């Protein structure tokens, strides 16, 4: 089963180039709508569409509407909305399908289509494959008659619904009063919502990167570029910085000292707090193949196990469901708290971290930094159509690196599921050795790419 259009997080690519064209978006809508449409005679089928702030959203949104309405589905448009908000609304509105138009942390010129089932969960590989099979096989008989075409309308209180749901995850009786918080919204989907959540819970909020113009989403801001929020925290003498990405499904914190706190440290802090209060289900946390070995060793020291899933919050969640865990996350900041959300939610994860600090009467720096991460070095190598991992020289370099690190480190080579890249990562106790191993493997990959181009 090979998917040609869907990747690790829906469909993604450069806007107005295949597969991110209006034509393909329309076909995806028709196929997905056909797959999820209820049986004839039941309630009228319904789809929910949200988006981030990219210019290309204005192209893709009406294309998706056209596809859904053409097969007789009604559509509710919620406008700029965090990805987890679309998942929540899909379920709460009893819709048959949810759509988020976003390329997450990518630059403005990319966009993506993320699909959610009626339960609010991202689709499995098997369902995505079925939708791909339907894309070019929608017969005329599946189109709605002129009388049965769908209708589209906007949900005026969509933002308010998400704000209230997010606030409801914060422990009753607690307040953020007295805290000064910098919130970096990456000029993305959360630019109105996120500051409001923290303000209404009592905090003094300093919002930055909240002026989207269609082009500046994730541009030197947000979770993937935290230098701005680091400076803002120090300049404003804030208690914490909260950096989200373009669709607000990932979180990076900055403590009161200006230090960046990544997803691994956030997972460690929540696991420790939840274990002590009995909120943690089971004795395992789900991470990914990218999770730092330092996290794994720390969790083992407090009698918890780190299970590793493939990269992608969808795969983390699938592993959590299979193992009964209610906490999982990625180093990049996708933190999944399944008691509250069906996907990564940066706002809700931040609220849980703030709750821990408030309850324990500690600063963010005191509740994080629970382990020293092993030196980890990552390089992204751009590739075209060829696969340099088929090269014997590349594989020999990989094996040499792993042998050198032994049991105290590891080498990880993987293709990106969202970009034409091969990611080369190594970690171990000696940073210089780790860097040399990554550089050697990267050099062989680049040479293999040139030789076969």
C-alpha cells in the first residue's frame, strides 16, 4: 500500500503546484466527502474547514467547498483556527469530516490539507489510501443533483468555542494572575485566540507575531525560530515565553532566564508531575525516534518507559492508543495530552506546564531541565527524485558511525514526510564525534545525489 499524495501529515507541497492546486484540492474534497458521507437517508453530511493565515488559503478553501458541495455535503467555515481547534469542532459539531488547510511550520509558499474523521482524529494510512483510490474515480452518479447540492456557511462563534474548551483544561481554582507571559503566535492561526486564552485566565499577556499578512507566517518567529521570544522575555522580564507554530499544534517554551525548553523537556516535566499526582496512565510515555536519549534515561530513572514511534504526531497518538498512554510528544514540540485533545495542541500543553508551575510555586526553569540532553546533531540534505540511501557508500558510512557510537549513542537517517529532504541525525556523549559522523554521512549522501543527478 503506497500513498502517492498523502504524506506523514496529510497532503503538503508548494502552493499552486501539484498536489497543492485548486484542482487537486477539489478532487480530494469530493473523494474524502464520498468516503465519509453517511448512508442515504441519514443526516445530511457535513464538513468543517479551518485554515491558517497563508495567502494560498484563499485559493484552497473555496476549492474544497466546491468539492464538498458538489457531492451534496454542507460545509461550515471557521476561518483561521488552530489545527487542534478544527479537530475539536469536527467532533463537537458532529461533522462527518474535518479539514485544516495548513503547512504547519513551513514557510508561506507551502500549504497542506489535513483531514480529520468524525471522531476528531487524523486519518490512518489505510483511510488515506482509500481516499487516494477514490480521487480519480468519482463517477457522475456520485455527484449531487442540482436540488441536492450542499450549502456553505461561516460559524461566527468558532473562536470562542475553542477558547472556552482550552480554558476548561486548566485546573479549576487556579489562576494565572501575577504572571507575565509573552506569546509568539508565528503570525499564524492562533494570532487572535492564544493571547485571549492566557489573558482570560488572569495573566498579563504580551503578544508578538500577531500581524499576519499572508506571507509572514513562521517567518523568523514562532516555535521554529525562538530568538525573538527569547529577547522579548528578557526585555519584558516575563515569567515565561510561549512560542507556537503556524497552526498552533506545537509548543516551545522559553523560561524566565531566556532558555529554550523543547518538547522533550516539556514531556519530562508533565510526566513527572502527572506521575506524582496519579494522573499518568500506565508507566509508559510515547516519543519518537528523534526523542533524545537523555529523556529516555531520565524516564527510566523514575520507573517510566519511553516508547518510540515514527516521526509525526499522528503516529505518536496511534502508539498512545495502542499502549493506553495519555502522554506523548515530539522533541519539535508536538505534545499530545489525550485526556484533552486528539492531536498536538500547543495552547493546551502550555496551560498544563503553567498549571504545574503555579501548583508547585516554582518558575518554569525550576520545573523543567530535569535531564541533560545528549549532544544531538541534525543535518537536512535536499534531494531530488533519486534515493541516495540506495548507495553502498552511504550505507557504509552509516554503519561506521553507528559502530563508533556503540551503545552510548545512535545514528538515525530518515526521509522527511513533508519536504524533499533526508534528515541525518546522530547523538552521543561527545559532541565533536557526533558532528563528525553526521558530516561524513551527509557528505556521502550529497556525493551520491550529484553522481546520480
